[in-house]
C-alpha cells in the first residue's frame, strides 16, 4: 500500500507554503506580526505532505489554508510553523 496523502481527503482544506515575498505583504494586510498568528506543528501530517511538494519547510514559515465555507464560499487563514 502506498503512502496516504492527507491533503486528498475531502475534509482536509487546501494548504500552501507562502513565499517570503508574499509573507511580508500578507502580514501587512492583516496588520499583525507573525508571532500573533495561530501555529501549526512541524510534525503535523499536512506539513509532511507539503514537504514532499515544496522541499524542506523551516520553522517560522507561513502556511496558507483555504477552507470551504457554506456561507462565505472560501475562507483563507494562516498558520506559522513551530517546533513540536
């Protein structure tokens, strides 16, 4: 049996690694510092899958999560990668 890709599960929202250029703009738009954002652990199953796609994802990186919403259509949230 091959490796299961958690991102292909219907209940898991889309996840993307944010580039450093985008990161600065996003933080400015949100009016927050990176430390104020919610966290995602380096050991999270989604991050392991993202590393297969993007390569090494360092602690402090920003992850964009796009969720489907019955009322808003799509909601975009961000998480900062932290150590376990």
